[in-house]
C-alpha cells in the first residue's frame, strides 16, 4: 500500500482574515539577534504574510506580536500543524478566549497546510538569493527575511489574478516608492544633534548597508559599517547606491565583532564590490579553456585596493564563472567613484586598525580577452543609464529629478505664455451621511410607497433652452440633509450609530423623520418638497414630474421654472423672482446656493451668453472613468465600435473583469451628453449576464474612443423668439443584430435644430423587411416627438410642427 495524494480542500476562505495558516520554519543559522527560526502567519484569502523571529519553538505560543495580530484581525480560524508550540495550553486558551477555531493537520501531513508550507520555501529561496547577490554573510538572514516578506506582500501574484496581497487585504494599491535593493551600500546623513559642536570638518554622512524597513516608524534600517551600530533614517536623508555593496568578509567580521564578541581586525579602507546581476553567466568545463578567468577587482570607498592576482583554475569543478577583465586606470576609478558618490556624500574612513596584509594568490597564465566584450561591459558598469520617465512620479524618483524638473518648468512656462488652458472649478464642500440599514425593513409594515420621480436629462435640456431663449437666469441650489425634512407615518426603530452613542447601548432611536437609507426616504422627501412648492404657486407638469412651472393668471404664461432631482434644484426665471423664491424655500429648508449652473448631475453645463450657446459635456466624468479602469494612457481610436463583427468565445471566469461596472458607467454618459456612443453601449448591454473577454475588449474600445474625444459634447444654439420648431429624425438597420437578427431603431428629437432627446433601441419584433423596420423606428420616434410636443404645450410654448423624418420610401406609403 502506498501513500495517496491529498485532494484540494474545497472549503476556502471567502473573506480577508477569515482563516489564518501558521507554521514554523527552522533556518539552522544564528542571526544577529540570536534567532534560529521564524513563525510565518498567512491569511488564506489575501495571501498576506506576517513573519515573527524566534529563538526557539517555545517562544511561538507567547509571542506578543502574533497574539496581537490574531486579536486585532478578529479571525475565525487558525490552521497549523500539530506541533507543541500550537497545542500548548497557553496558545489554546488564548484562541478560546478570542473565539478562534483551531484546526490541526495530521502527523507527517504537510500537504494539509500546503499554502504556508509552500510560502516557507518561497521566502527561504528569496532570502538565499538576497544574501548571495550582495555577497553578505548568512548571519544577516533575519533582516533579509523581513525584507522578503514585505516585498512579497506588495508584489502581484497569479493566485489573486494579478493583484497584490496588500491590495486585497486593505483595498488600496500599495506604494512602491520605498522599495530598494536589499544589502546595497548607502550614505546616511548624520543629524546635527548627533555631531559634536567642535566637529566642523567631520564627515556629515556615514557609510552603511541597507538592512530593510523599520517596523515601528516610517523609514529604513541600516548597519553602520564603521561602528557596527544599527541606525534608522527616513529615505529623504539617505543616498542609495543600489548597484554596490560592502565586501562580504568585511561585513561578516563586523557582524561577528558587534553581535558575537568577535575580535577581528578590520581594514582601514571599506571595500566596495558590485552586486551580482543577471549579466553573470556560467559555462561548462569543456569551454573553460577558451575563456579567460579573471578575479574581479575590488573597489573601495576611499580608494582602489591592491590589484589581486587571478585565482588558479580547478579541473574538478563542474561550472566556472565567466569573469570580465577590468584593468581600470586611476581616471576610470575616479569616474566610477563619481558615478556612485557626490562631492557632499564622502564615505567615512575608519582609523581603528591597520589593514592586514593579504597573502599572495597563485598566478595562472592569462589569455587575450575579447575587446568588444570588455568595451561593452565597461560601458555598462561605468556610465550611468538615463531612463526617460513617462509619469511625474517616475520623474520624481529619478536621479535626474532636478534636470527633469527644469524641463517641466520650461514647458509649463511655454504653455502658460500661449494661454493653453484656463483653470475651472473647485471643491465646494465635503459631505458625510448617516445611512440606516434600510435593507432590513419589512414590506407593508415598515414601508409601503417607495417611488420618487426625478427629472429626465431631456427635460433639463428643454427647460434650459426655454429659459435661455427668454434671457432668464439659471441658478443652482442644493438642499442640505434633504431626507431629514420628511415626517414618517410608520413606526421604525434604529440602533445608535457605532462610535457616537450618547446614551447606554440598550437605548434605540425611535425615528420621527425620514433618514438616509430608508426605502421610503426618497418618496417622503419628494412629497414634502411637492407640498412646499405648491404653497409657493408652482404646479407639477404631467410630462415630467420633476419639472414645476409657476404661471401667471388666466393666460397661463410661464413666469418661472423649477427642476428637481432628489435634492438638486434649478431655478430658471428672472433674477429677482429666483431670489425671492429661494428666500421662501430657505424658510422651510436649509439651502446651499451654488450660483449659476455649471455642473449638474455629473455633467458640465457651459453657457456662453455672448454667442448664445450652451454646451453639455462630461470631461471630468470621462477622465474619472478612464482612471477607474486604468485607461488613462490608452491609445485613442476614431470610432466606438469595430467595423467587423467580433469572433466571440464561450463565457469564461468573469469574477475579475469589471464588465458590468464599465457598461453602467458608459450608460450614464449616454443619457447625459454622448449620443455618439449610444449604439455601442446598447450593444454591450446585451451581454451583462453572459460576457467574454471579447466583450470586455469591445467595451475598452469605447473607452479608447472616449479618450480621444474627451472634449466632445452637445452644443445647443439659442434662437430668440417665443416659438420653437420640434422635429424628429428616425432610422433603422434591418436585421443587423447578429444574435437574433432583430433590427435596431434610432431617433433624435430636436428643438430648433438642437439635439434634446435621443435613443438607440433594439426592436421587440423580427421585421420582415426594411420597410417594416423603418416603420417600427418611426413609431418609436413618434412617441418621443409627441412627448416633447406635449411638454412644450404645457409650458405654453408655441410649437411649429411637429415634423417626423425618415429615409425609406416604402414606409412613407405605409405611414
């Protein structure tokens, strides 16, 4: 009988911090703080990791940081092996007190705790590579491990569909600006308070090695390679040399002297070497005779070290390192030193001991090297690479930041001199709302009517055109805490808001007025506002319950209009009358005057009285959508839809494709100001419950089109007079829907040639001919045309027409 493999656990965590997995990994190497192992705690859902250093397994059960982590996260379960550190009485009692369920694996069954076991191997592999690249001693594995865990938490992983553990756990993208090469050489500024007053000529920096990040404060942790002290500093006070490090033997002896009571005599000069990179390659023995093996020259922070003789070859070795012959002259060494350290950043020189003479190395016969290889490698190592940044953050993080800033200031000065833009808009105020759990209400008992009308965008455009044609003012107001003005008919109780309890927790709130979150709150507020407007002489129009008109006498002449969209109110009328109505409304409601309308419901309304134009656009909303879906830097296109049909695949895993969110955001754009994407967005809406990658790419094409047409909008030119021409243009494409061969209707309704209403809809029947398809489209256009005419008649607006246009001769006969 052989051991069987374990099946995958079907029950996985579905929320962050729901289930933690823990395991101990032994390193068998004593670190600087005497640690020999570490405890790894991992969140199963987000894959976020916490590492705690241990001197023995007995320290695991009473480790304070780990206990605080379990207590702070309020996790539901902890999964670990059956080691004594996890089944101890103290740890079990702690978990019972915190309400945490304990799950153990079977003996000799690491597969049951596979997530944390695999990550132990990943972390140890990272630590091994991090120690090997800068050639630092193994006694610094503790600092390398903590740095590796911090780096893994902010790196994307395929297990989370390309997201990082930090993003999944905290809901925000991690900042990568503080990431640095571990073990690299640094120069840390010495604070004025740390220097004696008489040390005027003493160096102001200390040469250090980067050990990682500080855990208790913002900054980095360094090892002073002169004194052996561990110091901390903020990144602004540090110069990082990420391609160089301190020589391994020097650091190893320094660590032994500082932490393990060693008695090594350190060199006066601080030896500096280049960190290994991917340029290093390996060859087999049978090719070793054709390539020269040269010992790397060791640079120092204060000067060049004596040139080392080449090491003898070893015929018993299986692999050899291809070295590069580096005969640097004194001028080249100075160039290398200047590329690493500025004049103000001179490394310190230790005067504690004399340099011990190094034993001579055996010689071997050198063979001529390839000149081109030496030239290329020398150029790569000596000259600093200039990377062209693509964003402001990249330029800020560049070593050439001062030069890039000068270039930016020069460009901005040129743009301002030509009057390229004008600054518009600012944040008016910040809002906070107390929202009740309305989803817990019972229908028929705690609420009945919930519907509340809001004005249509088509009505807003018609009302603004009506007002501008008469030269009226258009002023915007906002009702503060609108839902609080309505009185409730039902009996509703609410718990006190958490964190703001003014009475004992046993008390609850008996609601007297409406509150945000209640299902009937919009309806209650709308009825309250409607009664107030009726007392001021306004009447609600039958064409749109969100539009009110104030009429004069028996003539029915409209003297003022008022639009309502929840708590956003527009007053359209003579300036004095608008001010009077606003004062009367302010007696009942707390109003915030926003001035002449400029931004309403996510749409910019730009009124130009000189040219008698009004423009409806959504530049800010478009930019927000592009940023939300990471399309700010996308390449634009000239059409929102492709001319050729898509080859669609079967549905796939859609959990990480924000298709529905994207289509919803685009639909709001269509209704407000963008009829040019109406057909494309309508087509995308068909696949909300059965979309594929191709559908998502189709939606992204609309975003690319919006990126190139961000300034597009509706332009209405005002024609003076008291009459208005109402027209409607209709069209249909016959059997063009690839799914069911239904036709698509489209219409545009205009006032004096200005677009006010539009739509693109799929017909409900399968048309048998182009005539039938056009006839159905004209029917849709006629309904909108009659609605618009009725609105104009309610406003006592003299109408010319209405006129309906189509482009099919056969349907003219049928119509």
